[in-house]
C-alpha cells in the first residue's frame, strides 16, 4: 500500500513539475511559420515569431485537434475529450478502440490520468506499452497474427 501511495505522489509531483517548467526547447521554431508543432491531449507547443511556447491545458480542458487549442474537455471530441472510468481497471495503459488505437489512456489507482496520441501512422502496442507500426501489433489494434493468442 505504501508503495502505491508513494508512486501516486510521484506521478502527481511529476505532472506538476512538467507543467511548471517551460519545455519548449523540444521544438526548434527557427524559420518555422507560426502554428502548433507538438501536441498531446493536455498540452501543446506552438511557434510564434520563431519562438517556442508550451501551452498547458487547464484542469477541465483538453487539446482539440480540430481547433489546435485547449477547450472544455466535455466538448472536445475523442480521443482527448473522452473521459474514461478507471475505477475497476488495473494500473496501466489501455488502447482507445474508438480511434482504432491511434491513442491510449492511462489509469492509476482507479484514477483516469489522460489520453496520449500516438504519432501519425502508429497504433498502441499494449504488450510493449508503446506506439508501434500496425504490422507489429496484434488485433484489434494491429494486423499481426503470428503468435496471437486472441486477447487484448
């Protein structure tokens, strides 16, 4: 139990720290037109006049891939705006089947944390806990059949 509480506190501290520090160095905006260049469901990096700016979504917001801004999570379409009930889920990441596994969500201690978008062309590989090519992933997320045991 102590381990679970400690890990939970670590995750909360990590999320708080990543939202406090400017992580914009990951995107080089030199010679790029203004716009969004890196995104997740809870934040995005945009280039403005050659400078990178990280924008963290508010508590009740999610990144809207259609408008490229954070909006109320209840009006944002999946995968980012869809809430998941993690009350009966084991700790871990799960594929979003509604998006054909192009995103996944994370549950910890019965709490829904967030959705994560896979890079273009990749799907969530549950066994490896990463985004991967469709040919490397078993159904229903991929089309690999060799060695498949018929479970997700």
